[in-house]
């Protein structure tokens, strides 16, 4: 099976939809010889920050000499991004081979797996066959019934910030959402908690008490930002000094500090991770599409914020980097999101909104989104039926001295990036951090 055939198989409509339960993933993995039982994991859940945190952890484990798998979703540019070993995406030919290995078992199932269940089983089998020492495994949605939760007790259960999102599936209160995400905590693992407030944290703490899991927490009072800019930041965190992180979001130092907490947990469990490995790993971490500067003149930022909690974090970053400047927002969102709450954080900074439609069946139509944004905030709002036209209009509106921020969904990130590359093909050059303590 070649790469094109593999993608066609994985995107076949028969795998579409979402179904509760772990039984299909377990059946598929059993047919493959249960590779998940022969691997060690760091299991990462949360509403926001889980991808960045997972990337930081994986980069540091790789720097420590461990053959490290990383499983994340959704992808930004290419499908292969979701499955990585030591920072390298699964090669096209190997994706074909990995798909061929799982395909006959998936086709033979009376209760067909969903696409995410199929890809999860494929990835776990691939990580085992490639001899990974440890896999950093990001849950897709929720935790307890997420396909990734077919694994046994992980080395670390990592609970990133919990907020309101996917409430129709996960629950209408933070306690209910936390209970679902805390479902990854099992007897024999230890737990790192970012901290999401008393309502959510108490649920996680109760689960830890029931399973005997030791709790690790970051101490953000020990985090001190040295400098910050659009190419990243430098910070001190406890014993670690002058750490460089090439991620621009103002929230990323906290994600990195939380990743350090997880690495300390792993050290306590016998993993050989030196402070120099952590510093080296964070220096080389790569996580595209999250407050990423694509170009300058105008400055063009691509961000994956897609819920109120994430949008607030992005708004804080924009205020830190651009002060009171007015910005052009290129937006595309899913229709089932809390759009008024999401956009309320960025609306005060908006010069205008430009609406487009992400390539997803759940996406809100751009005309409806533009009309809603104008009704809610009274800011000039236009729409385009293609993402490239929207990008071109946003760049023209900003002029060479302005700022464009594309956000609202990860699903349009690849097309936004491609459009920017077509319209502004020059390489980005970002100055050193400019905000210092």
C-alpha cells in the first residue's frame, strides 16, 4: 500500500463518526498482538495546552537519549505529523506499511472502528514495531472513553488545564469534565496536575487517592520570565536557569514548567533525565500552528485557539506583544463552539474581522459568522468563500506595518499556511525577545 492509498483508506467514510467505548480499539489491538501492552507511556489530557506540553516532554525525553514516540491530533499540515519518533514524522512509505498491517483487521470487524480509533491502533502498533522506549500519547477528546485510554497504567498521567469545551460529550460542569479526563488515572501510575481550580482539581485529587497515585504539581511562583518576543522566550524555573523556549505564546513558559514537572516525576520513577537534557530539549521543541509567526511585513500569526479558555490565553499574548494596536483577525470556527465567549476576548483588539470556513463538516458558514461578529461587536466584518481569498484580504487590510492573526480552529491551519506561502513567499525573520524583566 503506497502513501496515497493509505490516506484514502484512513479517510474512507466507513470510519466516520464518533462512538463511545473502548471495545473497538481493544479488538483491533488484540488482532495486532496487543502492542500497547509492550510499551511505556506518558498519557496527556486536558482542554488546552496538552499538545504543547506533550511536545515539550517528548523533546526532552529525546534529548535524554530515549527513543520517543509522540502521538498528537489533529494535524496542521500533513497527516504524518500525528505520528512521530524522535521528532521525525512517520515516512510516507512507512505509513503505507503501517496502514496495510492494520487494514485487514479493521475491515473484518463487525462494528467498524472510527477513524480516530483506527489511527490510534495504527500508531501504537507502529511505535512498538519501531522499538520506542516510551510514547507521549495525547488524548483526542476527554480521557476515560478516548481511544488512547486502552493502555494500562502509564508512567505519568498528565492533566493539563481543564476548561469548558466539547460539553455535549464531556459534561456541563468542570467537575464532570474533570471526571472524564481523570479516567486516564490508573493504579500504578503517578499524576501531574497543572491546576484548574478547586472544582476540577478536587475531582482529580479524589481519583488519585482512590488509585494511590502520587501527585506532582508545578510551582509557578518559581517561574520568572527573563525575556519574551515573537521568536520565543527565556525564563528561570526553580533550579533551571536561562532556559530558552522557541514558542512565542505568553502561556508557553507555564506549559514548559509543567513539562519539567512531568519530567521530574519520570526521574523519580527511574528514568535517567538530566537537567542539561531538559534545557536542550526545550531549546529545540517544535510545535507549529500555536501562536506561530509565519511572516513579517505584515506580521502574520497562526494560532489554534478554539475555545474560550484558549482564546483568553491568545488574547493575553497579543496584548503582551502588541499592546493597544488594532489587529486584523482572520477567523474560522466550528458552529458548535461558544462563539460569543471565544471572540469576546479578542474583539477589543480587532480593527476588523474576516471570516472563512475551515474544511470540516461542523464549520460555521463564513457569511453567518461575519454577520454574527458584526452583530455582537459592531466591528467591520467581511467574509470570503475560500481561505486563500480571506488570507489575501487580511494581508491587504493590514498593510506592511500591520498584524494579521488567524485563529478559531486548527482545521484551517494547513490551508492558511499554504495561502500565506503563496502570497508572501519570503522567509520569516524575527528579532530577538524584546520584553525583559
